C-alpha cells in the first residue's frame, strides 16, 4: 500500500511511529505481551478502535524507522523469522478466530502463489523474502516450522 498523501484515519500505524494517549492505555490496557515482535501495534490499534478511539496517519509527522533493525533481518536474502509467523497467527486467531484465520491463510497462500507464477512468466524478480511462500505454507498448513 502506498503511504497516504493526506492526514487521515487509518486502521493501524507502525509501532515506530505510534503515539498513544495515556487514557487509551487506561481504557484498553497495554500491549499484549504474547507478541514478541510484529502485529502487536496492529492488535493495539484494533483494540483502541473497538473501544471508540481513532487512529490517524499524520502526514506532517516525520519518523526515521530503520526497518528490521531490531531483528537483523535487513534484506530479502534471509528468510522471515519464525516469530513473524507466530505473531501473525496469534493476531488472526485472537481477533478473528480459527475459521477466519484458515480462510485468510488460504487466500494469502493462493495470492502469493499466483503472484509468484505471474512473476516467473513475466520474468520479474521475486520481491518476497527468501523462501517466504514455502515457509508460509509450512508454518500455517503443515508442521508449523519454517
């Protein structure tokens, strides 16, 4: 998704650029500590929205976020870490239940596979991390290990 060009309400923002009023934390609680990394801010923003608070992307704000600096996964030649799959799975099951999670995983896997097939036919580079589709399918549909 492209970055919004104007300040507007959004479903969630990245944790690196998240400012939360104390009253929101007092009403909905803190971050869910079950998450190690990834999806914890999405979960927090969702809980805030369910409690009647809005989340905004403020185009005038400036945040320097060095992606993956905490994890050391700075380029696409390294596979996605196992905890990314675990956090994603936990987020979907916690907020939407197992049937929804299965449907989302199936849709995501089919979309990834279709995109990869199209990229191969068009001789385009794979923009995903190394073995992402394989690891996604293994984690979500087989032994849950990538």
